């Protein structure tokens, strides 16, 4: 028995990432594979925030050969975006800048309506807010496409119908459990469309899906569809990440959880400081004297974990912080202040880019699928009769 739950719709408890590898059948990421990414290797890789994979080598082959390759990483608009949501997005931006990769970013607004107790109006508002956060990351519009399921049904729905014919209800039940409704049962076909879309537009090529490990079931279903060889695609690869923890303990930072346990992309320095100083779990001792004598434990310290994930980019400085904390030279309050400064610096830059955006519709227009791309995707799954749809 495990004392944690990890599904695309529910993450609870203290996660045993080793057990998850066994349960999901994924492979551990090796040093050799990490070093195949361009220098400087991203902190999320070299510090094992991304710690597991599926078929990463073919994607790395394409990077080294400078042949076409794509990244797909999406967003389900269920609330204000937080630090955990941006891990795959900023990683995708890094790969795009280093290798000229195409990036596809689907918004599963329809899924949130099917599995969350929210109205379409509320989800629409959250989608607009989340789109602004995504645009502030700074992707190359020439090589990036943003797909919104309810706005792009002319391409998403025909493809999902084709893929839905290759996914049985028993596959859904075995992967996800009992569906919430019949719309939920159909949704893996839509997710499969998201993950295979770059190949349907640009031809067969390696595609990488960097996601939290809770989203791995979507990848497994899409790989199963691709393996049936009914469509002109190959199985997408995946990079699976650990979670950014809740400030107040184990589990996953969540948009739907307690506000004090989550740092959102809209938080200012005062809010960040209040949340971390008041709620962040530390690995320090009960008193200053005991901490000076015995030192702290960075492995359970949330502020250190945030720095380690990606918010302290300098490996040498991070190692020094860890040594000083273990030796008792650095107090828990001081470590919290370091994390507050680092996260605030990151979010200040992100928020500045967001304020520089133009009207959402104008900005988004540069990232939409072209008519030619829509037609090409439909034709590749045999929907030639729909090629004139707009």
C-alpha cells in the first residue's frame, strides 16, 4: 500500500518518486542523457527536477543532428497560475532558444469544464488570465502555436474523433479509473490530439512532452495510439518532473489548494515574504542555539527546495547555501529570505514582460494555427472532406 495518490486529477500525500517510477513504468533520466542537452544544461535537468523519461534519446538525436523536433506542454486553466505551472513552460522556452525547437501549447479549457465544478464563463475568464501569463514567458511566435480547445474545434475535434476510434473504454478505465461523465471518457482522444498535433502538421519527427509526473497517463495513452501505426506519427517522448511542494508540507503546489501554500505569478514581494516566512516548512532546529550546533536539513526544507528546483541558477552558490545550512551557519529565517529574494527577482521580470503585452487578442493572433496548418493536420488523419473548414 502507498500513502500517496498521484493522478492527473488528484495529488495527495508525501510522494515516493521511486515507487512512481515502478507504478508508471518510466525510466530514470541518466547523466549521459542530461548532458546531451545544450550547454548550459538547464537547472531543472542537472538538478533532477526532471528525473524520469520515456524515449528521450530520439529527441536528443534530433537536437544533435539539428533535424526537426518539437515540444508540447499545455495548461489546464483551473485558476491563477503558480510557480509549479511555469516549470515546463520556461523549460520549453529554454529548449526553443537553444535548439530552435517548435513549441505547441494546448489549453484544455474543455477538460476543466468536464472534471471541475466550474462554469464555462469562469473557465473562460481563467483562460484569458492564464494566456497572459503564458505570453509573458516570451516564446518565439514564429515557432510557437497556442491551441485553445473550444476556440480551435475545427481542427481539434476532427482529429480527436479519429483518435477516439483507437482508444477503448477499458483503456480509459485502466488508466484513469471511473470517468466523471461521458465527456471525460472522450477526453483522452483530445489529449492525444494535443500531443500528436506537431507531427500531423509538420510530418513525422521527435516530439518531447515535458510535464509533471501526474500527467504521464496522457502521454501513455497517446503513445499507445501512435504505436498502432494507424496514423502518420511516432510515439512522443516525455520528460517527467517532480512537483514543487506546497509551502506548508508535502504534496503538490496547487491552484485549487490553500492560498497560503501557493505562490502565484501575480504575487508581489510582500505577499511572497508573508507566505514563506509564515507558512514554509523548514529543516531547521527548534531554537537558534540548537540550529547553530546541529545544523539544518535541506532535504525537507521547502525554501531550499524552491531554490534548488530553478530559482537559484548558480550551482556553486546553491552548494554554498546548502553547506552553510547543514553546518548551522545559515539560519532558517535567513534561508527563507534568500528564497524570497530569488523568487521575487524571477517574478518581477515575468510580471514586467506581462505589463508590456498589447491587447490579448492582438498578441494571441501571432501564435494561432494558420489555415494551411489546420488543413494539413486534418488531411493527415483522412479528414480531407473538412479541408475547407475555417
